């Protein structure tokens, strides 16, 4: 499913940004590289968010309720169960 892949890739990109921030904090000589990576990764995350937003609903596999909230769709979150669904 393309959506699952897009969400997983988006989350990985966010983790990489944080990892580079931590690395650059310890190694100031990589600060310029960090800035470039943050820009590129942020662009990719924005494109993935746009693709994910094309899906107009998310249905919980546990309770069956459908959400049209873009945040619920992106995060695969069920407001009734108060749980995030696995990919």
C-alpha cells in the first residue's frame, strides 16, 4: 500500500533530521551539512505530506470508525480507540 510506505518514509525522514541535529551538536564542523540536510529532508517531508493528504479517509481496523481528519489519516490514529494503527 503506497500510503503505508509514504507514512513510514516520512517518519524515517523526521528521525534522520533529529539524528543529524544531535550529531551536529557534538561536531560543529557539520553545521553547514545539517542545514542542507534539513532543507532537503523538509522538502521531501512536504511532498510526502501532500501525497498522504490525497487519501481522504482512514478506517480503524479495530472498531471500524472512519475519520476524515488529515492528521488522523497521516498518523493512522483512531480517536474512538485512542490508538495509533500499525502500518
